[in-house]
């Protein structure tokens, strides 16, 4: 069965919109966009169903932007990626629903530690995305931009005494850091085996 991206790219080739040798590249881009939109909409839907739309929005913004820029762990199949992604998200939802209120004096150090861990190791290559030296520099600059805006939001949450927001941010960053270091360790193993 053909993917949606493959069907769209073939239609574009037939209509003369793209050249046939670009068909596979466009199919990949269309499939990626479709999966990205579908995944994020499903997370938002779950967020509304479980009465945590703000927490889910913060999760999508932080994990989505960091994952796109920093790389990290990469599953071997699309199915295992879906299973892992929804499992991690479910753990996030369960955690925010059950975690007690935590002091900002604990949340801010966790925030700082997570960002240090992220900035030290990122970007991390994946089998589909190997960073060149210039791409690594660009990714690091983008990381600092995300860090800057994330810090502004964190400071506002702190000033407004919105500890729940700080918890959402910290949990999202813990998930990102875990994915990065899992990918980093996976890369080291792969290099030792080859």
C-alpha cells in the first residue's frame, strides 16, 4: 500500500509540478509533514480529553522544537517510533496528573541541569540525520535561541508563581535530555560494533 506522500508526489509528477527524479524526496517530505501534523493533533486531542491542554502545548513546543534541532534517539521502525512516542507522552500525562506541587527552589535547579545536559551533548546524530560540522554549529545556535525563549517563559512562570508551568517545562526537558543521551549512547555502541 502506497503512503499518502508517495501518492501526492506521483500526482505532482503526473501534473508536471515536480520532476520525476525528485519524487522520492517529495514523498518523504509529504509523509513527514503528514505524520508531524497528525501526531501533534493527536497529542492536543489527548490533552483536551484528559484536561491538560496547556501542559500538552508546552510539551509539544519544547520536545518538538528540541527534537527537530538536536536529534537524539532514533527507532529502527516507524511502528516502534509511534509506540515509544506515545508511551513517553503517556508517562508525561500520568506524571503531571499525579505529581504533587514542587517548590520552585527544586524546579529551577532541575531546569538548569537539564539545559546544561542538553547543550553539552547536542546535536546528536541519528541514522537519518548525520550533522556536518557547519550543521552542528547551526544546531547549537538554534539551541541557544530555544534556551533563551524557554528561559523567558520559565522566568515569567517563576514570577507569576506558576509552579505547574515549571513542572511542565522541567518534565519536557527531562524527556528531551533522556532522548539525547539515549541517542548518544546508541551512537557510541554502533561505532564500537562497526
